[in-house]
C-alpha cells in the first residue's frame, strides 16, 4: 500500500532482489489472491469489495462481496470481470516449460469456495514488442476441472493439481496434470481412509491469507501431498488431537501401498502453539516438525524400516530461523514462515548429520544417520573419510547391524543407481532384512492400503517413475532386490571351474605404487572364483528384470558393480591406513607390530567378517596383507588358531616372504614349521623350495610313498626280498616298507612332471633322520 492508500502489486525477482511493479489500484483493497501470466502481460486479481457489515450499513445487499478481475498490464488497458460472487475465489495462471517460446494463449485456474475448479483460456494478440491485448472481448472459453472439491493443492513447479472429493465412506484423492502443449489430463485416483468432517474447502499453495492463520488450533484438516524425483508420492495428514500430551500424524506412502501412523508423547505441553504438525518436502525425506518438540525425517525411498528415519528431539530437532508452527512447504526443500512472511531454503546439514552420527548412542539413530549420509547427501571425500574413521572406532558398539556391511552396500547402491532407470529396485540398499527396534516415546502402526490407479498411462517424467514403483509393489518388491543367499549356497557347494573371462575388466583399481595401503596385485584364485560367481548371478538377475536393457549394457553394469565393490574396500583400507599413520611398506617380519598395526589388523578382520557375511569378494592382496599383519601382531598360538578357524588365509606371497626373510632361529623355525604343516599340498610344494630345511625332505618322501602306494592299488605285490636293498637296516618295519616300495619302483613307475626326482633309498634315509631327530639321538 502506498502513502495515499493505493494498493500496489509487484513481482519479486530472486536474482536482482528487487520488486518489479505490475499494477496499482487507486484504493485500499483486501486482496485475497493474485497471479501473473508467464509473459507478465496479464494479471488476475481476486479481492474483497465489502464485508457483510459494510454492505448492510451502506444498503448494498445487491452488491457482491468478492470480485475477480482479469487485467491487461502490458500495456495497462482493459479490465475484465471474471467473477462477481459472495464467496472467495483463488486465481492461478498456468506456466508452460521454461524453454517454450512466448505463447499466444494463457490459461487461468479459478478455485471457488463453492467447491469447484475451472480453467479459462485467454487468447492474446501481440501489438508491438511484448505488448498484448486480449483477443476475444466476448465470453472467455472455460472448462470445468473438478467439482465437489473439499481440499485442493497446487504444485507450481510440476503444474499439477491434487484435490480430494468425498466418495461414499472414503475420500478420493485425484490429480490433474497440466501440459504446455495440451489442455489437461486426469492422471491419478487413490482411495484414502481419511476422515474429513469439516465441509469447508481447504486450499494449499493457492496463496496465503492472514485470516486463515488467526486460529491455527481450530483447523480440522492438516493435509499435504508431496512428490519426489524418484517417483515417490506421499500424503501427509495430521488430524486435530483432543489429548493434550500427545500428537498423531500419518504418512500415506502411496507408491509403496501402505501408510504409517505415528503417535508421539510430547515432553512439554504448556505451549499453546503445540497443536499442528508442519510437514516439509525434502525430496528424499518428508519432515514432520513440531517446534520445541521433535523433528521426524521420514525416508520416502525406503520407508519400510523405521531405522532409516531420523527422529530428533531437544536441540537436535531445532531448525534455524523456524521457531513457530505457522509453516507451509510450498516448494521442494523450501518453506514459508507465515508469521515472519519469509521464504527459507531448507536442507540437511552434512556436518550436523556427521556430528549426530558420532554422538548417537542408539543403533536406530546411527543407522538412520548413516543411511542419510551415504544415500542422500552424496558426501565429499573429506566427510566420507570421517565416516570411515567413525566406522573404525565403532565396530563393536553397533549391536543390531554391521556398520561395514551397511557402508559398502549403501555406497554401492548410491554409486550405481544413478546410472540406469529401475536399477534402484534390483540392487540391495541395506544389509538388513528386518528391524525389530523402536523409537522411545513414539508408537507406529502400519496399515496396507490400496494402490493408486493411474488413469492416464502415457505420461512421462514423474508419472512414469511412479508407475514403475507401483508395478514393483505389485510384483513383491523385496524379492526383486538382489540377495547373496543364492550366491552363498552355490559358493559353498561349488567344485567346478567357472568362466572367468569377464574378470579382465575389473582392473580399474589403482596400482600398488599409488595406494597408501600396500595391497598386492596377486592372483587370488578363491576370490576370482567368488567374483566370477557374483558376476554370473548378478548378470542373470538383471537380465530377468531389465529386459529393455541390452546385454552389453547389463554386462557393463555388473562389472562396474564388482569394480566399485573392490574399490570401496580399497577406500576403507586407505583411510584406515591414514588414520593410524602406518607406513606404506610395513610388510616385513623382523620386528613386532605397533599398536596402530594391531588396530588395523582388527579392522581388517571385521572387514573379512562383514564380506563373508554377505558373500562379497575382496580385492587381490587383502589376505596377504591381513596375514602379514597377523604374523607381526599376534602370538604364535593365536596366529595358528586364526589360521585354523579360517580368519587368516595362507597365501603364497606371504608364506614365501616369511620363509625367505626369517632366519632359522628356534622361535622362527617353530613359526615356519607350523605354517608349512598347514599349507595345502600344491601350495606347500611351491613355497618349500624357498626354505632349505630337513622338513622339505620329509614332505618329499611322504609324497613319494603316497604316490607309489597309490600306484600299487589293488594289484598283488610279490613278497619283498630282504636282499633287494644292498645295506638293509636293522629296523624291521622300515625294512619291510622299503622292500615293498622297491618292488613297486622296479615295475617301471614313471614319476609325474611336478614330482621331485627321488627314490626308495631317499625315503629310507629321510625316515631314519626324522625318527632319530624325534628321539633326540645323533644320526651317523
């Protein structure tokens, strides 16, 4: 309003931070609603002419209370009356795509308190530059959009109108989509079990009227519809509560087919403002906010488990600048503070979330914060490093989930799902199958609801993604996610060779010299076999469900998935190495390990446990480094126990270095003997050549005896003659054995290529030396 009680209408420019003047009324008006078209040439205004008292006092009973005008503002010219009625009317121009050129026709929505919505078509004629006039001076063409409406919400960014109509015992949510090149289509119907007792029309995002906010507590229906980029559709509703110390709100996850109703016990009930929950759309989350009480961030993408939703109280629940409950979420990640008259951008603070993760004591809070950080925030490298450091310090404090498993699976999901449509429904996003925990002070009930019906099937964008989500629910979405159970069963029962041709593409990991952690580029046949199985099974899984994606693309997705998996383990190792300030070359056995090395050994053991639990392969060199740290850090009996129980894997690289680098002192010889005795036969034969020790002769002789006896098989051997050997030993059992072996040997047995060139005489000598050594005697 100006100094002379004029009423000015302006348009605020976010970029210039200035108001652009559009129009002026030379009188003081109570404007209810106004809207300007995309070209800023037409202005629609709805205002109150007189109050009921003014009409009576001035004997103006025949004059309508409200007026809706259509005004030419470029240039200022004609003014047309669209509505002259006794009920409020809200106006809203439709906006085409930003890339669309200036149109010769504008479309205007009128929403009446009489519960109907209609659209006016306004054709204009350009005179010069941007100046236009309305073409049809007669009756403007109009079309009815909806009737019998009791609630409506306008989505400006996506040009969608959601509205509710009563239908028998339930309410029906409908949606109309407006298109730049078409008129409009009704696209959605969904039956909701929401009780609406008040028959007054409720409007959301059709402008703000201060009179509506005078008594917030009297509002009987607090309802909003939120959509997300990934095809999520949520109805948030909070009925008026008659209980002073609790509040209730429901979230209908229409894209999942169920709703969750939360009842929260309030800590402080003395404030008269604690009556209405404010809902905010953060795209990946819906926030239910009650200032001074709680902030509940509900996960839209994965709402099935409560542990993926953050429930904050106290100081954690405070949102900067928003300290009252007169809040409206007009746009995604933006809210209007109705009392202050200010718009705010709202987002989740990565640093605050990380602090919350570090101080949280409950598993549900930790898991929700971890899930939010990894899947929603897409953290920069420095914050991801802090999460890995937190993981390394809290491996034993998380009791209901494995933080390493969650980090790997969630990070893989985030990296992969942005590339291919519908991949998010086929890859696992968590290591958990269920959650039996609860939130203190909050009760939650879950109800199955009917899925919405898309009545217009050829829509693109959001509606196509929503339809994909609904199809997934119909076909039991949890069963679509890839799971390692089948892989684990096949892995444990596999004894045949697997085609490994695809594994050549997995060499995307950086070289040894570029890594902080000294992982070795060695051949680990067991891990290659597991990778081959994983590639085959994941490829089969995606081929079944991504039928519109070509074989070459699926092959690349699978290889990228496995390569990212290996790189994530590298990433953890790199940050752990940095955290404990270990050198890049500690792989030697001439001294004991430090406290930092022992901590890293423990973390590597937990990584191994986590990957084994989900049947995930490890990068080449992991087992070698793990064993090397074990040799440096563990006492011998513990080391051997870890080997026997499968925690430590004996690798050729590590064992060979162990045998070559350590001298044959009594303690080292005991270590070497213990390791060599546990080696598989094929590996033992390869590495024993690096250790010149009598034990090698013992193993060689045993192998030769086994070979000769196997050659004997079921054949009858003639009775051995004592004179067959030139110098028989006065040890009858050994004499008998050597004579039997000599008889077999004389039958012309040919040694295999990998067999050491030995004879029965070598076996006899080795047996005598070994026996003498065991008895503590001196051999001559």
